[in-house]
């Protein structure tokens, strides 16, 4: 029975009721130790009724064992692995050590968890209980929270219990329920029902010291003698002052433990030192001291532990903590050594090494080597947080300064990969950079720059890389350092900083694109032609090549580079570059008119960036998504994304991201016909980046907005830069935009020639949105000079293109112009209208379903469960006026492609 938790019980009951109707939900229940989190989980298990319940418990001693908690949760449903898509099934088998293969993609593990839970739910609700989640290993927690954030329509409820203030991972992005102390009425009811033999004075003291903590109310009396409970002697011996209820509970448990026989306490200490729950292991490790199973009976009678035929578990995690912390250091060391000796065989190598490390002070090269082996095995399973902890412990046991620095650097790298950036920063503070060779020094600087980039500013990150470049000189490891310095300096928008990077770029042809991107004198006449780098080139250099192609309007090359980078990031599980590669891919797809694909790439990139705390790139991805929303005329979504991007970019001086966000707002205003507002936002965007190569992307919009706002006098510099860039880029797409800008600002006798030239240059189809905008502007000009018949031809082409791209504001402008030219428009028959009724997620699902992809295939691509995919299709069909998937290609304008 729970006391004083009616509201919390009702909230859980509502979640379970919704799950019976097919809905899903997740909740993080948090509070101090003993406040009732576990009791609420037990209530949920009882309330689940016929529904299936899966459980896992975080164990502090197992925090470094990758995927241990996940394996415990899913062990009862491993028979469902055969129903998963093969990549997902293979990922889970690898994570659980069933195949000996390395985990290739941790996102596939998270998706496999989501699919497994969906399959296990079936027609009945499924309840997943994760107790002491703060002690769950990072790999398991990442996979479970990944799945929890994507629950939608599977009939699954996930409850996480987290102790406030405890060492361990934090859970973000899920609804939270904080448990406070019990109200006085509930305290009185609990003591009346459960504790009958307290004197009034002792009762008052217990109530005061428990602070409404239910476990404290039950356990503090147990620490008293019979005389103290009766109030005949000093009423209580528990400490007073500022000690928290959880500390008082632990001290109460220690009082009970100290009353036990020595042999019992020794066995409890062995169990507390490992707490795997393996009774056989505890007995083997205790045998050398002469302890036997019967020695556990006093602890069992005191209800401190629970025993079964094969398991030993502590009734509460605080009992384990009390047992361990109350023992002298030498006794703790002896317990770990005994456990290490009892763990035989390769399958226990990791546990054995951790116990040896726990029993070692000072340096021990042999144990350090074993811990490095543990780290390498954990890294192979993508347990990067576990690998980092093992590398750090190996470093602590290492005497040689160079090896210690190398192991600390490895700990920093893997903690960054795990998204533990605060820990990365702490580790880097302890690394002696003088002991690193050039390769390790380069990697060390790049990790420090990543941390600074995501938690500080790009300017400081660039200076870290510049300092490293100065130290390693002409080392082969210089290229990735300078390449990342170029991109980081760009992000800052700092003209002087970009010049400092430029001054360090060698004259080698290998740096030609980097030099072009740092040329402060503008785009010269001899810029190198963009080309995809070799496949074995580092990701930094490849991303730079793609960015260079994008800035020179060679979107095909940028797309080719981005596709290859995304593919290789997935294959090699290089999560640190995947979100950046997806951003480049989204930008290229946006330029190429592949808007649905661009949305999918940017949304996935943002998911990854948020999951791993890559806040710097997340601001860019939000700006890209804002641009897509601007094209579609989704004002609310565009404003929200722009605000989020600007809030972070402004706080961390990410000027280039701010420029992209402001450009999205300006593009929305321009599409809606608000030229003056558009010009204000676009000029603000240009002011953020005063480097010519970085501001070119917004010049066509700025020039059009200035012309429409009657501000032609502000166009001298933008027009000159636009022309200079087009000449240097030597790409038809760049030249087409330059000719369109020329047409907008030329006398009537010259405008027609410029418009016609622009349309001829657009014929390669590289930028369908830009071509449609040129058609629209040309049509508007033709109508203004009273050539209505000619105007209608171009306006029809513009309208058709805008509708295919779902560019609603621009389509509205084209329709308005067509009507003004004398043409009658059938609004209901426009093919682009139905898609505008769908949410972005529904559009993505529909787009993939129209290609023939199954629900499972769509789920894998969009990080959803198959049931959620089915739910989106169920909601989308009525909005589109269709009844089956077979009708989707025609609705999306793909009928000809599918049949031809």
C-alpha cells in the first residue's frame, strides 16, 4: 500500500489506460533516496494487470559494462529478435555479445529496442520499468531513452526511476515527475499502520528527522533499541543537524549491519562489492575466509537481503551502500581481490579487471594493461562511456608519463563520442600535452575544440586548433587540424580569425579549396573546381570539400560528397561526424529542390545532435529546417526554429548559424510579399558574416527584397559581389542567379535579355526552386510591360514548379499574377494543396510509402516503430483523399515516374 501518492498513482494509471488503447508514453520519476520511486514502479507493475512487464535495475558496480542493463530488460523477449529487420537483429545480438561482432551503429541498437518493444507489446500493453536509472550503463541508457523519445502508438509505457544527486547519467527530453516528502496526514497514517511500538517522544523525533521520506519513516525506528523505541533511555541516537533523510536512512542501515556476526558482515561486503546477484559467485569468493551459506541467515532474517536458489539481492540499494561504505578500506580491497579470483574464464575478463583495479592503489602496469583491453572491447561494442571510464582507470594505474597521457587522451576521445562533454573537459585538464606525439596532440586538440564548439564559442575552438597547428608544424597530422580550423573560424564570422587560419595554410594543392574559403579579398578568378575527395580522406577534409562545392553552387558535387560521408559514417558508426554530414546533405538537397529528402536528413541530423549534445551543429540544422518551413510558408514552425537557432547562436557567437537563421526568416517574409521586413532580416544576416564567400548564399534574396522595397541604392556592393562570385564559381547555377539579379536591376530594354539568359542557364535543372523564382519574376516583369500572353507561359511554369515543391507562398504569388494576367485558376484542383494538410512527419512517411517502402523499412529510415508508421498513414490517407498506398504516387506527382 502506498501512502500519500494518490495523484502520482493516478498519473501512472492514466498512462496504462492509454496504452490499452494503443497509445504510448514515458515518464522519469525522480527524487531523493527512499522517497518512494521504487514503490511507484511496483504500483505500476500491479496496475498493468494482464499487460506484460519488463524490468531492469541499474547497479552502480556495473555502470561500466556496456549494454548490461538493456540485456536484463529485454532478456524475456529475446525470442522477438528473429522478427526484427536483419540489421536491427544483428545490432542487438552484437550488443548482447551473442555473435562476437562489433556494434556498427548505436542508432540501429536504439531503433532495434523500439521495434522489439513494439513487437513485444502485441495487442496488450507493455510496461517497461527501469529502476535506479542513474546507475544504468551509458550504452543501455542511450538506447532506452532513444526508444522512449520515439514512442507514439505502440501501446508501450516506459517508467524510469532516477535518484536525485547520485553519480551517473542524466535523462533529458522526457516528461518528469518529482516526488516530494509525504504530507503530515500520510506520515501519520504510515506510522500508525506500520510502526506500532514507538513512544510519542520517539515518534516525534522520527517524524522530524525523516522529513516526509517514507523509507526513513520505516527504517529509522529499526535502528533503535527496544528501550529507545519505548522512550525509557535517550530517545534516539540518530544524528541531527543538516544530514539529509537519505543519509540518515543509510546510517540506520549501518546500525543494523553492525549488529550482525562478523562472518555475515564479511559475506555482505563481498556481495556489496559486486552485486551481480550471483549467489554462487559470492559463496566462491567468500570460501577462502571460511564463510558458508548459513552465515547469510542473520542478514536474511533482518530482511537486509533476499535469497533464492541462485541469487542474492539487497532489499534496497542504500543497504548495499551502507555495507560497502561502513567497511574499512583494507576489507573492501580484500573483497574485490576475492571476487577477481573467483571470476574465471574469458567471459568474465572485464569484471575481473575492474575488481583488480578496484583493489589497487598507486600504479600497476599489468592491471593498467588489462583495463586498456577492457576499454578496447567496450569501444568495439560502442559502449563508449564504458570505454572512457576504463581508459581513465588504466591511466591512473600507469607510471610512464607518455603512456598515461595517451590513455587519458583516449578517455577524453571516447567520452566525447559518448556525448559526455563536461567529463571530456575535465579529462583534458589532466592531460600533459607535452607527452603526446604529433598524431595524439592533433587528436587531443580536435577533441578540445569539439567541447569548446558545443559548450563555448567557435572563436575559442578555432584558437585551440591554431595553437595545435603551430606546435605540430609540417606533420602529416596537420591537414585535419587546419581543415577543422577553417570551418570553425567560418562559424565565428570573425574576419581576423579567418585571416589567422589562412596565414597557416600551406601552398600545397591539397589546401587549394581551404585557401579559397579563407580568401578575404573575395572570390578571385581562379578558384579551383570542386571535386569529391578520395574515399580514404578524413571526414573533416571531405566535409570541407562538400561545403566548398555548395558555396560555389556545385550542388551535385556537394550532394555526392554528403551521400558518401553519410554512408561511411553509418557503416563505421562515426557518430561524431554523422550529424554534420547530414547537415551538408540537407543543404545540398534543399538547393536541388529535394525538399522532402532535405527535411528527412535535417531532422535526423537534429535528432542525433540533440541526443549527443552537439549544440553547435544543432543550431545550423534548425536554421535549415527553418528554411524549409519558410519555403512552405509554415510561419509558426519557421518562427519557432529561427528563435531556437538564434537563441543558441547569439549566446555562443555562432555568427554563420545566425546568418542562416535570419536568412530563413527573410525568405519567409519575401515569399509572403513583405519586402521591407525581408530586407531587414536579410541585411541583418549579411551583417553577421562579412566574409564574401559566406554571405553569397543570401545575396539573391537580399537583392530581390531591396528591389521590391524600392531600395535600389543599397545594392551596389551586393550586385558587385554577386557578379564576382558567379565569374569565379564558373557554374551555370551561379551564373543563372547573377543574371536574374541583373535583370531585376536593369532598365527594361536590358532586363529581358538577362531573364532569358538566366532561364537558359537554369536548364540543367540543378535548382528547381530558383528556376521557378526566375520564371515568376520574369512573368511579373512581362505582365508589367503589358505582354500578358508571354507572362502567362512563364507564370504557369512557375506555379507548376512551386506546387510540386509545396512552396505555398510562392505558388500563391504565381496564382495571383496569373489571375492578374487574365487567367482563371481552379484552386481546388491544384496538386500541391493536399500535401500541405499533412504534418512534416506524415509527409515523410507518405513520401517513403509512395516509393513502395514497407512500414518496417520506413520505420528504420525515420527512427520510428512500424506501428507509429502505420498510425501516421492512417491519419494521412483521409487528408489526402486516398484509401490505399497504391494511390500515393499519383498524389505526390510520381505516377509518371512509377509507370514510365
